[in-house]
C-alpha cells in the first residue's frame, strides 16, 4: 500500500514537472523565433501618445541611491508639463527626505510626500497607496529608489496605453552590478530568464506578462477601480497582475524599456528577498487560482498560463518531493517502473533551475 502511494505521488510530481518542462521549451523557442523575425520588429510603427503621467518612487532609508534616480527623473525626455514625480519618503531615518526635498525645490514637477515613523514603514503597498492619493496623471508608473531607468523610458512605457484594452505595462529589469560576485551573476541570470524568456514569450503569445512591482505602471482609472495596492499581501505586484487580468484588461511587456538595478550582493539578502517573494506569490496563488479557473474573461490558454504562473514557487517543493521518493525507488529497485523512473532525473534537474536551463 505504501509503495503504491509513493509511486502515485512520484508520478504526479513528475507529471507536474513535465508540464513546466514543456512550458519552458515553448517560451524559449517562441523568443528565439521572434528574435529571428527582425523584419516584423523593424516595421513596427511608433504611436504618438502623450498622456499625463505620475511617477511614484517609494523610498525608505535610500540616501545612497535616491539622488541618482531623481537626477535621472530630471533627465527624462518626456514633456515635463505632462509629468509629475512623487517621492514617498516612507519614514526614513537617514537623509532620503532631505535629498528629495532639494530636488523638489529646484524642479516644480518633483513632489515629496513625507510619512513619519508612525505612518510609514508599513510596506511598499502602503507607501504606493499614499503616493497615489497625492499624485495626478492618467498613467501611474512606479520605480524603486535603487533603479536607474533609460531617459526615454516613459515614452516607451506609455505607448502601450494607446490601446484602451491595456491596463498595465511592464518594462525590462537589467542588473547593473552583474560582474560583482556569484550572487549578482545569479540574479542577472534570473532576470534574463524572467524577462528575456518568460515575459517576452507571454507577451508574444498573448498570455499574461507579470507586473514586477517596478519599471511599469497602470491606468489610474483601473488602479482606483481596483482599490490600489493590496497592503495585506507580501506580493502586491503579483496580486495586481491577476486583479488586472480578472478585470478584463491586458498587460503588455515592453522589452525595450530598460531600467538598471543594483542587485543584492550577498546570500543573506538574496535568501530574505526570495523568501518574501515566494511566500507572497503563494498567498496570491491561494487567493486567485479559483478566480482564474472561473473567469469568463480569460481564454483557456490564459487560464492555463495563469495557473502555472501562480503555482511556480511550489515547483521546487514538488521537485524535492520527487527526489526524496524517487531516489529510494530507483536505488533499491522498489518499483517495477524503475526503468521509467530514470526519465524523471533530467526533468527534475530542469525543474530545479527553471529558465536557467536554456543558458546552461
């Protein structure tokens, strides 16, 4: 009885990983095929679309980087009479607020919202909601304080909103300090896999590109309709992704809109960041999976892709379970399907590394 249960669990785990294996290959080949289709990319027409834009910058103890980002805001090529930048000084204990105030005094389109320690420090979602209430602009874009965008990034991001069915856009994150050490190289590889493979493939296949919390934005009307950022979840970006799709709006990925980040450079910070992402993503999975299944606004392929995206952080657990069950079955030849079980080895390894695999 125990052996039968083990075989069943192992088979289901392997089947799940095979699904993600197929997904990885579909995404990879889609991107490679698109890269060869240079004629189509070159013939794309530029859409003249200049709505009013609000840029929100949540910042807590970011004195080392906030000046660089605000200097880039000054250098943006988007018309300043249609642009408002709001820095949310979220209870900082350093000179973040003072540096932001200096820029605000020099440039009328830059505003600073100071939140004291009593109101601030309650998470990025709370800071973004506070900034949203104090800002104006048809389109609301978001940039983390430690990012540095291209000068023409606003034009590239807002162009997608010329289509009234688009509710959100996402640009591409590029690691600035990639050569620093092993951790930064790992983060860079993750970013390449996530944006140059996953995001680009989803956009090409008309699926669901994911809003990453920064280097992107929403229609203000949609944000207000959805009630802004959900302050109860650790992954407010993933939550907004699915609330946008369930509301019937598209999300577009703009690979040419690049923004450069300083990636975490030590294992402790890396683990803490990924743990929060994984936990928040799992929260969204439990919250939105059934809604995706029931939705009448999503096509079948969009539902499948959405469910795979929601469950992606469970896959390392599934891969680990398959190893813990499969290795004894193979080594001690406890199952009559021993030969077939060897098939799971490359599948499991691939599932462990996900989008890294094409680069290996």
